[in-house]
């Protein structure tokens, strides 16, 4: 992978809109200043939980969720793969590894869910390859 070094952002997990869980992709929303956020888009990421040495695979979204029109500030939402924990009030660190795609507006929820599933699959592949590369070092 080429390009700039991964970017790490840390913040408290705060309540979001609650849509991710309803759509099958629960997210942790980080309380961060907009000025700290990178460009809008979907990212492959690693998540680090307090008191846990493991790096969890994740897919992160930066932006305003244009499919659900509304007046909302940009934010970082993180879907941790294969983990479902109550993280509210905890400090979560997220290492953005690679931009998968820009933020898009979808015509409906079904299209959004299908694309999110594809994004998570792409994130898994990229992170698995990175894990293998790192293990060989």
C-alpha cells in the first residue's frame, strides 16, 4: 500500500442516530472536532479498545450520511467487525489505513446496505493482507 502514513484518531464513543444497528452495521460514533477529521469517505481501519491489546478490524465512515438528508455535522462512525459491545463513554482509537471510496448518496436503504456489506468485505480483504504482510516482517 502506498500513500501517506495511516492516521490515528481517538475520541469518546457517544450516541449517534442509531441507524447503523437497525441496518445490521452498528457503529461507534466518536466525539471529535470536525477540524480533526480527514476527507469524507469510507476507510479500512483498525480499532483499539481501552485495556485490550488486540487491533480489531473495522470499517469507518467520515461525513454526514447524505442518504439520510438532514442537517448533521460531519463525524467519524466506526463499524467494528465481529464485535458487539457497549462502548458508550469509552475512549476508542481508530487507525485509518486506506480510503476505500468517497462518500456517496444512495437512492434507498437497500442500496446503502448492499454497498456497506461490499465495503466491509473490501475492508476485511485489505486488512487481512496487511496483517499477513506485517506477520512476515
